[in-house]
C-alpha cells in the first residue's frame, strides 16, 4: 500500500463537539424555566415560601430569637392569607416542602436565596439557629428547575435580604452581622460577572439585621427608608437615579411594626403589615396603592412579608 494511502486511513478527525455559544439567560426558558429577578417592583410572577410546619409546633421561642411565644395555627393562617393574596394577584406560589423540625425561622425564605437574572445564589445564614435551612431551599429550587449559580461556602456568610435590586445594573448590597466580607465578595463577584455595574455598598448598623427593615422599593421611583439608619451615600445614589425617598414617619412603625418590610406586587402596589397608619398614609399620598394585611403573629419572629417571600420571577 502506498504511504499516502496509509496516512489517509490513519488520519484523526478534527473537533466535532462544538460549543453552543449562548448565555444561561438565552437558555433559561428552553432548558430551565421562566425565572429571573433584577427588580424589587416589576410585576411579581413567581415566589417561593415555606408554609410553617412541625417546626413551629413546639419550640424554644427565646432560643429561636422570637419576641414571644406564638399561636401556631394563627401563625400558619396569617402566612396562608399572604400566599392567597399573591395568588389572587396572579402570582404563582411555590413551597419549600421539606425542612428540619428544629428550624422555626425557616419561613423567612428571603434570607435563603438571592435571585438574579441568571438564577439563584443559595446563601449561608449567619445565625446558628438558622444554619442548615439553606439545604432544603437548594433542593426545592433544583426540583423547580431554578438554576443555582452559586452556593455561599467556606467561612462566608450571606443572607438574601442583604441584596436589594434597583434595576438590571444596580443593586444595594449590604454587609453587617448577617454577611461577612467573604460572603459580600462572593456575591459581588457574581453580580459583576453578570453585568451589574453599580453596586451600592450599605453597612447595616449595629442592632439591625437586613436591608429590608431599613430600605425598600414601592415603585420604580419611590422608596421608603428608616432615615436615620440608611447611609447617606446610598440615599444620595438613589436620589441621583430619580428615586423619591419617603422617610418612615415613625420609629415605632419602622422598627416594631415593620412598615418598611412590604412586598411590591407590581410597580406602585404593595402588601404591607397592618398597624402602620402613618406610613400607609404617606405612601398613599405619594401614589402607592397599599394592601394592609394582619401579620402580627408572624411578626413575633422579627420578620414580615418581605422576609417570608423569596422572589423567583419578576417582569
């Protein structure tokens, strides 16, 4: 056989496994589902919650960092009512079905993930009382088909309520007792990688937990703040973006009855805890439609509806 023919027979083929050059956002609907968040106020489509289960039937409320003992049935009923309000407004409500029986704080799902345009960042709670809840959030997200783009790991701590979206390129990202430097930098890296160009650092003051007790968006151009507790640089940056800052008119309403811990169902329509008349009046005078909801029993856990609601799809 001629040498040239031997070479032809033995020649190896070239590359045949060509990459599909798309982003995860391009692939989202076809391969995963219709997920993604980069706003606190765009029309709410999907949320994930934890309906309180056996974990609230008999627990040490002081060890769990609750204000006082609770009535479990009233607690569940108020949570169910919020979920029904979401459904009545066309929101699909998904649940974390499994959870440890020693985790009564697990209904505060906002802390367990930060949703992004590319998928979920699964967090690592700072408090010992909450560590481990995130495992079951990760399982629920996987079962739904929500991409998990990062899991906080190592010595890092980060909770989802330490991020507050302003728009596709802007987010308020906080550090404090619930998020250390390692956690902040992990999330910051992912946000920058996906094109977030304006990351507004917010230091959470001593004695507070998360952003959503101090600052929240009611519409694209209206926010409510606990004025003495939000850094000037954050307020200044928001004002320069054309956002009107409404100062919560009552320290008690801000800190004790969770006036700022509301959820926007769509731009200009919010679900808010009952018992905040001065804050409700101020919001309504500024064009915000307020749906007040009795959440008094749940608030014994130092959280309200924003804490209980993890957004999976807006817009």
